[in-house]
C-alpha cells in the first residue's frame, strides 16, 4: 500500500461519486452538493444506474462506463456492495477511495467473515488506499475539495485537522469559522480501516501549506507507523492532540498482570498514551476549549525559549486571576528587572508596587498601553506578554485595541490578549483575529494558552532527545545477565527468583542488598547467622504476589533462632490460609539501615501496543495509596530520566526537608538509565520492579526486586523509539592510511558538526544545499544531528584531529518515504578530504544499509556542474535523468537487485 497514492486522495484531478443521489438527506446527495459548491476544478463523475444526471452533472450507470479512470472514488453505497465496487475500481486503476458506510467490522459478508476484512484485502490486492469506513470525508479548501457530507463550510488556512469522530470534527469546524482559523486539510478517519493517523501525519507533516496539525484520537491501531510519523511531523511543526477515553473502562483496562501493579488502576492505558504523546513531541490537551486555545497560540505565536509571563492589566483583580491560574499550572510570574521597574514608574500612576502583574489602572488611555508594551518588548522581561483589558466608561476599548495592534506590529514579541467580556468586546476581538494576534475571553483561558506554549516547547525538547544504545559512563555485564535468563527459560521458568533478579541488576551496576535463598527454616537460621543481624526473611512462592498479606515478610529479625521461628510461622500461616500453595523457600537479606532514605519504585511493564514502558514513583506500600506513577518510554538518557523524575509525585520528597538532606537525584536518574538499557539488551524481560529502591544523599540501593520473562520470541521492533544503532559503527582506512570511524550521527555531534560546516568551501555548500548558507541556527542543526533512526539515517566519517579531538570529515544522509519504497540521499565531503576514497566508503555504507532496510530505490538531485559527484554515482550504477528544476540532474539507483560489483 503506497504512501504515494495519498496524492490521489488529497489532490485528485478526477472524482467518481458512486451512489450519487438527488434525493434529499442522502449522503450521496449531500456529497454531490458539497463537491459542486466547493469549486472543485477537476472532473466530477456521479455513478447512479437509475439517473441520467445528478446535480446537473451527467451520470454513469457503473464504474466500467466512466469515461476516464477516477483518481478518487467516493463510495456512498450499502456495505455489501463495496467489495465488488473496489474490484471494478481496481481494474480501472483507481488509487484512492473513501468508504462512507460504517459498522463494517460487525457486518458479516456472504463468506461468513466480517466485511471489513474482505474490503481491505480487495483494496490491497489492487493497491487502493482507503479512507474510512464510517467517515465524514475529506476537505482540502485550497483545491476547492469538499468531499464530505458536513453542513459546515471552512475557509482555506494552514491548520491540518485529523479526527476519529464526525461529531468532534464538525464542532471544531464550526468553532473555526468565526475565529478565522482556516484549514489546509480536514480528514475524518472513521474506523481507520487502512489510512490512519500515521499516514495522515506523514502527509500533513511534509505538506508545506500546513503549519500546525490538530488530532482528535480515540484509539491507535498501528504503533510503529504512528510513532514514526508523529515524531517526524512534530519535528517540523506543532502537533496538538486530544486523546479521548481518559477514564479506564474497567479494571481490565490497566496493564495486564504487571508485577508491581497489584492494585488495579495504578497504571492504565491513558498513562501510557500520555507518555507516548510526550515522547512523540505532541502537545496534549484535555478538552475542546483547550484545543481551541492551543490553536490560538501555536498558530499565531512565535516559538518561545522560556516560561516567563508578564501580565499587564487595567484592573488588579484580573491580573491576580492570571497569576493564580499560572500558579495552578506549576509556574510563578517572574520578577521585573530593576531597569524595567524604573522606566515603568515614570509613566504609571503612583502606588504601583513594582510587581508583576503590572496594574496600569482602570483609566489607562491607549498611549499608556503603548508605552508599557514598548518598554516590556525592549527589556525582554518575559518570554510572552499577556494584556488583560476590562472595558469601562473611562476609556475607549476599541481605540486601546487598535493601539496595541499597532505597537506589537512594530516591536514584535509574543503577545496574548484578553478583552474581558462577550458581545460587548466582539469588535475588539475581531480586530485581534484579523491581525493574527491570539485573543481570549478570560484571564484563565489566556494563561492556560500560555502554558500550552510552554508545554509545547518542553515536548519538542523531549522529542529532540535521541539516547545512545549504550550510555558511555557504565559498562554492564550483559552476558552475565543473559546467562541467568537463558538458564531460567531452559528450566521452564518465566519468573526469576529474587537473588536472580538482583544478580541481573548488579550486572548493570545497580547497587543491591544481597538476598540469599534458604530452603527451610533451619537453613534460614544458618544464613541469618552468616549474614549477621538484623535480617529480613521473605517467603518464596510463585503463587504469592502480595507476601505481606499472608504474613510472608518479617523485618528486623535480631537472631538466627528468631529468623528460623519467623520462617516456620510463615509456613504455618500459609498452610492454614492457602493449603494448596507451594512454598519454594525463603529469601534472607541483611536489613539496610538508612535513616534518611526515601522509598521509590522503578518498574518495567509491557504495553500490548507500545511495548516496554518504564514506571517511576514513590515506592513501598505507599504506591497502593497514592496510585500515581510517572511513565516513560525506553531508551532513556539523562535529560529524559530527569524529566521522568520531575513528572512524578516522588520528585517533591527528594528535596531536603527537616533533618533529611536532599536525595541524590543523579544516582536515581542513572539507575533509570541502567534499567532502560537492561530493557533494550534483554528483550525477554516482560516485567520488572525494584520496590523499594532506597535513595538518600549517599546514592541508591535496591532492597527488593522481581523480574518476569517471556519464553516467546521477542517481537521485531518491540521498542517504540529506536535507540542509537551502535551495531552500524565500523572502522575503515583511507588511501592516505588515516583511520576513520563510519557511524550513525548522534545528538552530541552537534558541536563538531558546526566545525565541519565552517570548514566547507562555498562550492561544497552550493553543491550540497543548492544555495549559499551562513551559520545554521541551533534548531536547524538539531534537525541534522537529532534524527529518527526509524525513518532517516545519516552516517558521518569521524576521526581524531592533531590534538586528539574528534572531528567530522564527511556525512551522507538518506531520508526514506513513509512506505520505505524510496530514500532520497545527499552527501558532502570536506574539500581537503576529497580524493582519499571517503565518498565511496560512505556511499557503499549507505547503499548497503538502505538495501538491508528493504528500500527499493535511492534517489537524489545533483547540480549539473558537480561533475565529480556525477562521475562517482555513475560508478555505483546510478542512472541520470532530467529534473523539473533547471541545472539539476535527478539520479536513481534500484536496490532490490543483485548487488553491484563494487
């Protein structure tokens, strides 16, 4: 199913409406009316065997009778007819179809199978991309395409909107019209039988006319396509989402049978989805009001670098409301600079206390607003300014709005406006809308919108994190850990003993309290005597999860005899409470005494859709009370681990208080990274928990640990985020004998990449970028060095310079299209390194990589005057052809053939 065929859906030149009708209130009738009224410039061909014309357009009896092959077919007929219609369309060569009929999964076809299976199989056999079923349709206002049965019209704009709900889609379109929010595309996915969020995000993410993307999500079917597409789109433009269904439908909605989730509902699907959206760089909002507010800010504001908000109001109460709202969002208003306060005091009435929010008084004339805004814009006390105006009889509200618009146009900066009221300030709000300035009706809505701006920036920072496959500051004994897993599986066990679990943690450099197994109470006494008091004794049974509920845990046992008695008491109690429960022995360990330790939990579970997840929060028995864990996706690096800690309620307890010194957050973060690496290295692990993990100012130590493994073969690409592919690193030698490492690019290569770019000649830059460029800003350089390895690959040639410091000598890059049919490449070598065979080595590496990834073709554009590059590509078998752009040669190389002789 090719991504390329989505052009037939979003930019068709001809459309067939199968089931077109003239009868009122029929989908086929409304669709024809909308298509004709929208001004679609292409060919519209209604198909109806009972009518000569529909809507004044000549109709055809069936698909075979159509005078030309439609790019897009809109099927408005009953569900049972769809497979046959798709067969006819497939024979004609149609590449996209919209299926309006719903409930296809519950409709049984003549073969006894659900109809959706037959429809999808038919479409795939003919290479047709399907939208639906049960869809409202598609709108592309810039092309006059309204292929929906919606009664709401939209205006062209730069927001792409993708929805799984017809009702929500209609509400958003209805809201947008008076707000003058226009849309580049509106896509109703329906049941997403074929085209889902992944495909829609890929298309809109690469569409130059789409500046921001809005999503209404109810469920995701394909994790790989969604994550890769979401991360790719969010790197280029803001993506905002509502995820419906936050409340668990039942206890079964929680992750199935996780070791550390003995209490149902502690972690549910929504917790996981929240982590997924965050890691994908998507801003999540809770409701439609927030979605609309997010549109106001992400579309009409400039990117922010901080979280400082300065509030200006003509009434103290409105400013306080904004301050309270900001506080509830977790932020405080910044103090004003001394210079700013001095300048403002010269023009504000006496009595202002010099604080933010700035009260400019109820009778403030337009010029006072103008003067205050200019000072704040010049001094940059905040990353955004919120201007709150409460209309009154002492000054002109409309004149004030006009003055504010004029000022902000000349001074720049991020401005949010709030003209408090409803109909009385409609004209003022319209002025702001027409000027592209975000405007809100209450201080709370405006402040919440500012928080969206902050959260979007934070989401992009998380998105840009690309952890290494192996952190450089520790070397785990991977083979030691794997041997334990192999032995357990060979013995038919899927749950490791506590000592085995702790041995694995120890192999990954995580401090543990040693546990020793004892088979019976007498052996418990001997182990306790050897370890030395005080000790803890815990019963071992694969059938007992909550050991303290059956009296299976004894703490601070002072003598060997007491330890034996505790073990015997456990056997007696379990025999009475659960006579059929086998006991395999006891775990004995020395009590770890840390007066200032906080009890934490680090856990791993496996989500059926998104794969392994990492959980962090307050541990011990407190987790059953608070039921709040922070969730993250592996792999982690230090910033991501710190972010996971910050998002948990446990973060507050790590700070110093009373006599307790601050806990070692770096040690906690490093432990999270090590657990993340363990998950990457040992795909058999299904569940893991370290509870409690003691943490204090001296570091961390794992007191208790459990691991569950799976005998099933690990799924390919089980991780939602592909880590740095360390296995692709290799060392080679150039013609001059210099040793060079060829490896995937990493985020930490950004500093050396700046040096690399600075050492390129103007001709090098022209041949690579087709125009001269200066120094790239951080945002652009981040896109080059922080890549999604699932979609893109960049190999650099790295070596040490004369001072022993790393330097970049060349880079080759390839970006695959979403269906991985083709990949567009580019290559650039430092001028002083040319003629040493480096270009050939990088080209060989990329060709081999693309071939192994199943990519069918590598393509690229080369300037016609770049003769050395064209000569090199000819050696590798690239064919050259004309390009749409003068002076550019388009080259291509088929990959899925016999390897070339190079």
